[in-house]
C-alpha cells in the first residue's frame, strides 16, 4: 500500500502543489455516459483504482505529484490536471488515495486544494488511512462549502486494488452512502457503511491494530512451539483447529513453508510493509489517547514494529515479526 | 476446567496421599470385555472423562482426594482405590487429570504414587496441563520402570469433556500413539500426535498463549472502536470479514450481545476462568524462559490476567478482559 | 500542577476569550522600577508564580479565564486585563502557564491572543508542559512578529512554585537566555538552558517519562519484596544504598510509612496527580513517534497510568501506582 | 559477576562432582588463630572473596570444578578439597558462590555434596543469586542436619569483590546473623539482615529488577531527548537534579561520554553482563509468579534483555540497552 508520491519527499510534494500552474489538459473529452470522476493520488493503490474506474467506463480526471504516474494514466485514457483544485473544478465525484494526514490536509485544504474550487453537491471519498479527527475536520470544511466528504479507507492490498475486490469502510452521512457505494462498487466487493464520518478510519485502525497483535502473537506462539520441538505445520494445524486460530495463523502464517503463496515464503517480500503497519499502529495510539481507551497490547505492538523498523525491517512484510522474534544468540 | 481437588488445599491433598492406607475396594469386579482403565483426578473435567469411559464399557479404577467424587463415580459403576499406587496395581492403561505440576509429581512419583506399583508395559496418559519439563521427567521415570508416559492435555472445556468431544494434544513415542488414540477416541473427537513427550503440553501452551493475546487484542480493538463511535456488531462484522479475524472476535466475542450463547452475554459466567488462563500463561512464560524464546505480548498478557485476578476477576470467564479494559473514569 | 482554568471546560474558556471585551484596568499604575511583566494562566502553579513576581517588585498585568483568580491577584497588587491581547499590549516580558497545547495555541495565536498585539522585542516565556512541536510553531510565529518565544516548562510542583524554587528547563535562542534567566530567577532556583526552542519541553518530557517508569518500577519492586516477606523500610534502605536507588525509592517512596511527608503517607492526596502524569506520558509518546524513538517502558507506563485513571485513580498522586499494583484477590 | 565454573558446561560440572574422589590435600596446615572457612565456587566473584579471607588470616579450604582456579588459590595459601563434601568435613563455616539454582542444589544436596558430611552447628552462607524457594529448601535440609543455611547474595560486582566492599543481603535466623556478619565483614562493607531465609534473595532480586527497569528507562529517556535535540550531558544533568534521577542516570549512565569510567565509555565491555541481568530478571518473574505480584515493567524488562541476548548483546554490559534502543533505520 505504498504510494508513488510517498517516494518523493513531502516537502517537494507540497512545493510542487503550490507552484503548479499548468492548465487543465485541453484535450480532455468526456464521451462516456458515466459522469466524470476526479482521482488524486496515483500510488501503488491509487493507480489501480483509477484504472478500474476507466475500465468501467468512467471518465477520470487525475492528479498526482508524479508526472510519470500521470502520464501513464493519461495513456490509458485519463485526463490530467495540474492541481487538485483543477481536478475538483471538473467533477462532482472525487476519490483520493494519499499517504498520510498531512497530504490529505494539503490536497483538500491547502493552496490550490480541492476546497478552493469544489462545487456544491460534490461527493468526496477519501480512501487514505489517516487520523479520524482529520477526516472529521475535512468533512466539516466540505459541509461548509456544500459538499460531502466521506472517509473510505480500504483493506486488501495492492492485488485487491488491481482486481477491484477491496473492502471499503465508509464513514459519513447515511443519505450519501448509496451514491458512494454505487461508485465504490467498481473498485471493491465489500462496501460497508460504518457510521458517522471518521468511523471508517476507526474500523480500519481497529482492524489493523488487532491484526498486528495477532501477527506478533502468532509469531511468538509459533517460535515458542518450534523451540519446544513441535513441527511448524503441525503446530499451525493445531492452532487453526483450536481457539488460537486467527487470520495470521491460518491465511498468512509468518513461518516460511507453512502456508503457500504468502510473503513468509518469499523472504518477506511484497505484502504489507512493516513501516506501514507502524504508521497504522501510531494512528491507533493517537485515537486511543483521544478517547482514553486502554490498549496495552496495541501500544506494545507499536513499539515492536518500531524496533523492527529501526533495525532495518521497514521494507519487509509485517509478518517478518517472526523473523525478528526467532533470532537466536549465535555466540553460543 | 477447575478440578475438585483444587478446591482443597494442596497441603491437605499431599498429606492425605501420604497417609492414605485404605485397601483396594474388595468389591471390584471387572466383567467387561474391555480392559480396565485407571483414572486419577475426578475434578470438573476428569469426572466427565471417567464417566465416558464407563459408558463405553471400560471398567474404571478411580482415585481422587475427594471421597464424595469417588463415591459418586462408584455409584456409576467404577471401582475405587485408596491411593494412586493401588490404581496402578490393577491396570495397564491409566489416565490422569490433575490441577498442576506439583500434583502430577506427587501422584506419579510421590509416596504411594503410581510409579511405586506400575506394571511393565502400562500406558500412562496425563491430560493435566503442566510444565513440559515435568512431563519429560515423568516419562523418563516411567521408561526406567518399563512403562510409557505420554502427555495428553486437552482443549475444549467442561462441556466438551461431558460430550466426549475434546481435542487431545499427545506427546510421546510414535509407537505408543495408536494405543493412546484408541483409548482417547472414547473421550474426544480430535486426537493429535504432536511429537516427543512434552510436545502435547507445548502445543496446548502455545495455543492458549495465542488465545489470550487474541482475546485481549480483540477486547482492545472492540473497546477502541466503540469509543470512536462504531456499533459493536458492525465492528465485529468488519473484523470478521477482514484480516483482524480470530476465534475470539468471531466465535467468542467478549462484548456482550455480539455473539449469542457465550459468557460475555451471561455476565462472564461459565467458560474458561481468568485464573486458569493466568496459570496457563505462567506455564508459557516458564517454557519460554527455558528455551529463551521472546514472547513480549505473551508476557504482557500474563501481567494483564494477573492484574485482573488481583482485582477480583479470577472467577470470571477470560473474555472479561473486555470488562476490565472498558472501565471508564466515573469521576468526570 | 492543576490549573484553575482547567477546572472550567475548555469550551467555556475559548468562548470567554472570544467574547471578552472588558477594557484594560484603567487604575493600573506602575510605580516600580522593575519593568511590567504579563502573566497568563493563574492556576495552581501560575498564581504562585505571579505572586512571586509581585513580591520581587515587578508590576504584573494578568489574565485568566477565572474572574475569582484575577480578582484575588488584583487584591495582591496586580493589574488585570480582559484578554491575552490586552496583556501583551502593555508589556515586553510575559510568562504563561497553561494546561495543554490547545490552550497555548488559543492564548497566543487565537482571536484576541497575544500575537494580535505583541510588541517587537517582547520576550514570551511559556511554562506550560506541551507538545514540543507546538512550542516550535509558536516560536516561528513570534519570530515573524519580531518577538521571541521560549519554552520554559518547570519541575517542582505547587510547593516549589509557592516557595520560588522551581526548576525551569528553557528552550530558545542562546542570545535571549540571559534576559529569560534574569526574570525566571525570581521564580526558581535552577534555570537551565536546554538548547533550541522545544528542547525545554523535551527535557521535561524525558524527565517525567523516566520518573513514571521509576515510580512504577519502585512500586513493583516494593510490592514484590513485601510479598516475599521483606519489611518495607528495610527493603527501601537496601534499594537506596544499592543500584536500584532512584528518586522514587528514596525521596518519594510510594509505600505508606517508608518516607515521611509524602503523599503515600496521606492516602495519596496532594502531590502530582495521576491524570497529569498520564498527560505528560502522552506527550512523551507523541514526541517519541515524531522521531521514531523506541520507548517500550514509556509506552507501557502510559498504559498503566491510563488504566489507573480509568479505574478512578486520576485524582490521586502518581505514587498511587503502588496502591493499584498491590491489590490482591480478596476472594481467596 | 560471571563465574569460572559457568564457563564449563553444567553437565561437565555435575559429572566431575560425581566422579571426584581425590583425597583432601594432606599438606593442609592450619596455623592461623582464625577458624578454617570452607569456600565452594572460585569464579570471577568467588576467587576474590576467598583471597580476601586468606588475607584476613582465615585458613581456607576450597573447592571448584576448575582445577586451574583451585591450583591458583592453593598457591595463595588455601587448602584444596576434591569435593564439596570434603570441604564440609573440615570446617564449621562455609561460603558458596555459584552460578545458579541447579549448582547450589548439586553442591549442597547432591552426591558428595555438603549435606553428606556437614557437621552440627556449621554455618553455611550461600552468596549465589538463586530462586528464594531453593534457598528455603536448602535451609530446611540444613536444619534437619543441625546446621544453619543462610542466603547471602551480594551486590557490587567484581571490583567490589576484589576490594572487599560488597553489600551482602542476608536471610536467615536472627540468632545466627552476628556470626555471619563477623565473617562477611571481611568481604564487604555493608552486611544487611533482611529477615527469614530467602529474603536476602528477595532483596537482591527486587533491587536488580528495579535496576533493569531504571536502566532501560534511562536509555529510553536519553535516546528520546537526544533525538529531540538535547545534548546528552546536559540532559543527564537535568535528570540528575530532578525527579528522574536514578543510579543508572547518575552513576552508570548508558550513553557514552556522559559519565567517566563506566562500561558505556568502553564499548560496553566489563561491568554486569546482559545475560546475567536476563537471568536475574527471570528469577524475579518466577518469584513474582509464586506470590502473584504484578510486575508489568519487570516482565517487559525481561523480554527486552532476552531480545538483546538473542540479538548478540549477551556479553555486553547491561547498560547496552541504550545501544540496542538507539538503533536507527539505515535505509533512509
């Protein structure tokens, strides 16, 4: 779930946004019967999502800080815009997929941002995973302008984005959900209305916190059992037919060779990076602080993933928790 | 999974074992075509297991420190013995179900213990959940006497014991597993050979450590989500169709009203007690220390369950982790 | 270190700030040879600090949301202002002592805030304990207006504020430190220049995180030792003459009766509240996230103090960690 | 505090003990007016302690599994014995200094152990750091033989052992403490009677648990502060004049260059090894489990030191917690 624009420094991104003055591509022709959809953020996830909209016949007006990403999407039929504001000018539906809270604030509320041109009645769907309070702030600003902002973070990863089978957790007004779902049905197979704005982020954050805890727990249990003499596959089968069963033990087991086709069997390449899990766990801790929710294991999980990032595991799949925990003293 | 004998102080138990000199019940008559089976430990779990053996036609020779438990089983057809040694004298197959390592050591290796009379070729199946190193020690002593000791801890709880659908995790020599399975098939539906002696305990301990971590993690995630404004059932459904899914979120959700028929809906009564989970997590930490396995979340889970026991949650089901974590400051 | 204004809801505070239009007290006459000093925030700490400035001959121009606090200080010789902006108009030196980041942002950068009237060359000393990044943001805004903002959080508590023996940890330009120290010398006995703006907060946060960890650690060690049969005073004396020695074990022991004159001997009343420690630990975690610093025990300490607050310990001194940890199951 | 005999495998040690049949050195001549003292365990600590007894005029009868250590001590005037039993035969005072519980059990209660020959009225002082329950068990066995066993673990390290300035924490009968103190005064400067047998261990364990927590806490606070822009020496001076002050921040600061003459300034060589701290933290967790004492930070500290050992820090001083925690992602 890395994003192209996260590869470029945030500073550069913001400078570009401020300086961008290229005019809206004059070649844009919207022949489709579907309404045009704006798309901001063509990273690893967003570029697949925008392409799926094109495939389903939606004219797409796109913006990204990366000219290559924009050019590639233009080849596939999209119109390109020079700023988020230019995107917003031409559409009444818009999807954004950005790395973090700061980019969402800049793209929506910054100079040349969406809010500077957004039309009344526009539906803004933000699929970024960010702080729920930022989503609520953006929604309030949108409402003041007569638009509707909904948070719609996803689960499922790059392959699910490509195959259009993402899960969307949507927060926002009940009355706008049908319109949101109609659009998101083109990008995912499971569109859930979670409640008021911010609850989509809440659901995503809670899921990923539990996922991190389960993954570390699975890694600890597998490592302990193996050191006690158990065969990894047999131990996994015991867990998976018993009360220890979880997605991490069953579908995405972190011990190489137990499950086929997952990152643990490919040197922990691909999948969902440890640095991204660290980010989501940080969001969960912020949210927990804001409502004084006790999260002893969630807090410990953040520290463990941060230790892993600091020790060079940031680019590996988050199931590399097992790799980190199973390390043994070589001096003996 | 509490045991009758655990209700009596361990000191009294050991004194009784030492002083017991009642002779083997002279009324014992074995008419069945099945071989006699010894049974030591008629607690909440053991009394159901022994009754299931009787129902399947096995003559049972039983011992427990509680005279009531013994008398009740005698009414149902069992023979009763005055000491573990007397049990062992009359059988070549024996099952034990005891509260902890100390009782296992006393019942097998203590005065008037099983090892003082065990016959060559006897199969000893210990279903207690104890330290794997104690299982290994008992197995070595049994081997020296020409008998075979296997650890065979269970998962499934009192109802599964009553209904004969327990899972047995068996550790011991491959060559004896068929004989063990033949007997245990009368008590459970899933009999797994885990490897050498001690690995049954290892599998049980690993499962319960992961279970505790998942349960606390589910409690944290549900509590955080609810405080962020999510409906509990909707949040559970998001988790259960996503990567946070685990047995604790799906089958045994700790938030009242989310799943029917589990302890969270009945004031956390019944089920698997917090004090017993604390015990199993202590065994996991001992085992982890012995092999220097890192278990940061397992260690934290033990501390959380110990805090709960110290704050009066010992008798509640272990899903009461949610009850403990969701507490809010009433002064505001 | 609670503040009067924290007793009133933040909402009310902000509303008052916006509505306040009372004119600057016309009776203000500055006869002293000392320059006038502005003071914003007359809570438990601030009211002592402002009084100490009056005692040392400084004319004080004060503002607080609480009219009682303002009236009381006026009796003692201060001038009172209707808004922070009015305070700033009349002074070139100003001290603020506020509950949290949001109040600092409002008092300085909000409507009728200090920045709306601040004169060039004014020295602004903020003694609140807040997020270092907010201090840095305020300093940048001040610099743009030709003023100097320094963070100057304190350690020492209410008694030290009253007695003028606080420690100030000051962050800001080297060239302004002498002027800051000259003023703060009237309020404290130890004025430390920590480095660039924000480092005062950094030093404070680091100290309090280590303090919380040491206090919980001392509570754990004392509780364990007492349960193992050691006399509390004897155990404390062993720790205090050995490598376990810390401020919490030696000066502020959390076990009642070990040290005289501390909150543990007075039912944990007075001192530094658990809710305030929770707040500082939250700041530490935010700061740690911002620089990706590993703080496994700091994160655990936050969770423990949050659990305590959620269980009704928020108003007790933070040494009540011992009270929470020593709880025992009464059912046995 | 490593021991020579810990360098040889425990198995070899026990085999040697069992096979040893060398006769008591016939050349032993006791000319001193002081009574002979037995000494078992001539490791890094024990060899200095035994030498100090010799210097003070006590005839010493020594045993160690290492022939070199024995030969070296013989050169310095000690008599040597072939087994612990031979040592016990010739003395009425005996000191032992062994690596762990298993060695203490073997040396006292094993074949050719002290209890096989101990004379009535003998005072046995065990300075090993072991499980308090093992100390209690040894004391009960000694009492049955008419001897007195006291636990007397030390703090202070190798240099303090050499210089005779150790602290001894002594557990055992009040009536025997004077005799114990008279002997231990030759080896240390601070001899504390902690209470009944086992409380010496309890005090030692509690001190070292608090020490580990403080050291990790200091490492976290220093690392966080440094990343926030604070100078290490300045930050340490703030902590050390404030409430975060502890032995680890003041005397033994883990950041290189802050304090002179400590392991952090010498690549974390020397001092008290991480693997030994891990061992003591394991004893603390065992003791805490036995009395159901909550030790959330103690448990976390054990996991952190175990992680460090598993990642190759076992031989470094325990202040290398800073080295482990300050690691940063090099990929960025």
